[in-house]
């Protein structure tokens, strides 16, 4: 399944998936967005919590398998949507 995901964090880390910074909250936290392929939303939240211990989920919405983010998120690479785990 494909998901459009956003979360708050104060950290940028290297991830197996592509993400974009979409805004800031004024308290040193940024809003990150990503297109992530995973079996379910729980796997995404587990992985994000592992990568970003301070993570606060904004949303995790199921999308069609061919979903592509809009022009506000340039350079989308459909090969960069993995959690970095076996599917």
C-alpha cells in the first residue's frame, strides 16, 4: 500500500525514503512529508519512531498505488518510497 505521510520533528536524518520539509512550527520543529510504501500505517509509525524518537505524527493517509505528490514536492522518485525493510 502507498501512504502520504507527514510528521513533526526537530531532526533531519538519513532515511531509506525520500522526504520534503514542508514547514516549521516556530519551536524548532519542522513538518516533514513523504510518500511511503508499506503493508500498513502501523509499520510506518514504528519506523518513523525509530528514525525520529521525537516524532509526532501529523497524518498518514492511504493513497492509490500510483500516487505522486504535487508540484510543491519536486523531484519525486518512485523508487524512493521504501521503509528499507523486506516487504
